[in-house]
C-alpha cells in the first residue's frame, strides 16, 4: 500500500506529542498508517524532503521548518498564504501546504471562552506569532500589540495586520503597556522573561494563552500574577485534528468519520 507513512519533523523534536496523537487517531479510524518523529534542521530540510519516496503521505512541521515548508509547497491554503508558514505538507498529489496552527488556536480560544476580545497582546514575532495574529483577528480582535526582543522582526506582522484591516503595533518586551484582555504567548517552551518584565506584562495582559504545553506551567504562566493562564495543549490537540483531516480528506475543514470518537481517543493519548 502506498502513501501510508507520516512523520513530524523539527529541531528539537524529542519532546513532540504528535506521534501519540496521530497514532491514536489512525487507530480510531482503522487505517494502517505509520506516524513517526525525525529530527530535521533547516540545513537538512530540502534534501531530506527530496529523498522521500511514494510511501510517504504527509508531514507535520514544527520549529524551525515552517517557513521552509511554505517555500517547498506548490500550493497553499488560505491560512498558509496569509501567514507565510506551513505546518502540514500533503505529499499524495504534488506538495500541498497547509497551516493548521491558525485553526488550532482559534478552536482552543473558543474552548476557553476567549473569543470577541478586541485588544490582544502577542508575545513573539516568529511563525507561530503570525498564526496567532490571524486567529485573534478571526476571533474578533481589532487592535494587536506585538512584543518581541527585536521589534524590527515584527514588520511582517504589522504588514499582515494592515492586510487584515486591524491595527498592529510592535514594541520591546519591556516597553510601557496598555491594558489588553488577552495575551497570546508564542515564545519557545522554556523561555523565561526577567521578573520585572513578566510582572508588567501580567499586570496589563488579561488572560494568558500560552502555546507552550511542556513543561507546564511555563515560566511565563508561573509569573502571571492572578493565575489566569491556559496552556497550549488544547491548541496542540485541535491543530492535530485538522492535520488528520488533511491527511484523510485533503481539507482541514471537512470533519473526520466519527470525529467525536477520534478526538476522544486523541485526548486520552495526551
């Protein structure tokens, strides 16, 4: 049988929970697909992708490969086109690129009753930040304050905001802050801000939604003054559900057969 192999690639990758999530999904669906993990860095990505044979169905991509995957894809879905980031490649008919992080964040925010918050702060300016920005706009945000160690890196986020019709500003982490209702942290797991900066962001940041999930609580969640912090585990699950839809249907908006049972099996595997 062709097109039965899948994997998650990134660097680092040993911490990834994607293999157990996807294995649970395919067992529930009754399909004989293999899903593994592989450490692939930026330098090796192109050659490793080019060496795959017809046994490969698709890939999940994590840091630092999302921009490389976008460039490798021949077509892009709307979210990949908006963000310039691809976290899912479907290999059964050319190389098709998708971004399920946007929908995963949006689904997770809905589960946490964090929709329709007009003012949002995003911490970080990488590929996941662009997905968070699109998700927050679709969730109702109209003004977004981006904080990054190097604010110049957020120029593409400011431009994306203009494209989406919302106001986006960019500042260093330690700049003065106005109050927002929601903070979405897209910093790599284990990132710790100095205590003064974390306290300032917490005091004005509303609810914290941190895409980090391991270890939990993250350093930032531990510093969040009133404890209103949600981990990225729900995002991890929901973006994975959308990836499974792509690998099954080629479309992240089409539900899986018996999807409630599949999602239940994936939750148990977390």
